[in-house]
């Protein structure tokens, strides 16, 4: 299969931009989730993760809606768990409440 045909199988794309309360938290989240990107075993979806200042950008390409949803839910749950853990470890820091998972809409 040539490269053009391979690109066409990833028909559904999504980009999620998460804004954190500061760049340190965004970097910690990125560092914690990035190994999951490197060890992706799924055949129906791929993900990429970027860190820019106080944002983490998650890009997902999938073959179908089910794979997109499953991949998106997995990464968002990991991120939510990481932020909840940060809230427990550093409660005196001005981290966002675990009720809103430490990220908010821009």
C-alpha cells in the first residue's frame, strides 16, 4: 500500500486542546501521557501529543467513530487521573479542583 492510500484509511480526525492553570502542570501531564503515545498498539486509531505553554494538544486520527471515541476517552481519563493525583500530592499549590479535572476550555 502506498503512502497516499495509508493516509486515506485514517478518515476521522480530532484535535483537543486542553488549557491548564499553568505551564508546569501542562508539562507534567504531557510527560506522564507521552509514553502512551509511543507504545500505541491499536490498529484503528493513532494519537499525537504536543505541549505548548499551558496547553496540551491531543490529536487523534481514526478509521471509525468507535475507535476515535475509545481513544479519546482513554487519553482524557489518563489526563484526568494525572491531574487528580497532582491535586493530592500538592494540595497547597493553586491547582485546579479535581472536580473539573484540572483543565478548562479556552
